[in-house]
C-alpha cells in the first residue's frame, strides 16, 4: 500500500528500513508492515533529498548526525551547513544548465538556416557554413564541434579560441 501511495517499490521501502531511514508504524499479527501519514511523509522527504543529489548513505549519515547531537540547535546547525553547501552546488549547476540552454537555443536558431540551404556543399563543411546569408554570424560551438576532431575542438575551447562558446566561421572553396 505504501509502495502504491509513494511510487516506490517494495524493495526500495525495505532498503529504507534496512538503512534505518524508515520504520513501519506497526506490524500486523501476520508480520505485514503498516505505515501511517508520518511514514508516507518520510518517504517523500527521502525522495526529495535523492532528487537533490543525496545518496541513501548520505541521508542515513544526516539522520545519524541529528540523532547524535546534544541539542536541537546543534543538530540543525549541521543540517543548515549541509543544505547551504547543497544550495551552492545547485546554483552552480543551474548556471551551467542555463548556459547549456543558451547554447542549444543559439545552435537551433543557427541550424534553422540549414533547412533552406541551396549550397551543394558536402556535409563536412556544414558546421562552418560559408553561405552569404549568414553574414558575420559566428558558428555556435555546438555546431562547429560536429565536424572538428574531438581533440581539436576541445583544444580550441580550452585555449579560448572561441568567444562565449562560439567558433569563428571559416570560408571553404
């Protein structure tokens, strides 16, 4: 029943029990586990922490630290520090994802021009389109990297040859 309500497998719930993360409210005479609202909330809490990137052993350690603390303020100080570090990590990840979103949007906009390309060029040069309609528009790095050797593209990015993740286009005969 708890598995259905929370979307977790019975095996996952048993693992939570084995790790001390979850305890059934009671057991029937037949040994079946019975869970209440608190246990449902605990499973959702575990899921949320996992979504944030915490492993089950880390969650287990967090609960152990809280239980071992002498006072509530001491216990919550550890939680605050852990959550603050996770927030910093999450913000950095969001920044990386936003840059990736911009790179993808820029690449898709650039690639829309390929739908109407009348150049009889071979696909090898598409990543550095020489079409007059492109003007001075630089080739986005996600597009330019398609036909560059992986080592050469990585070196160009590492050396800063491409401003803001872009590569200058080159003309091909």
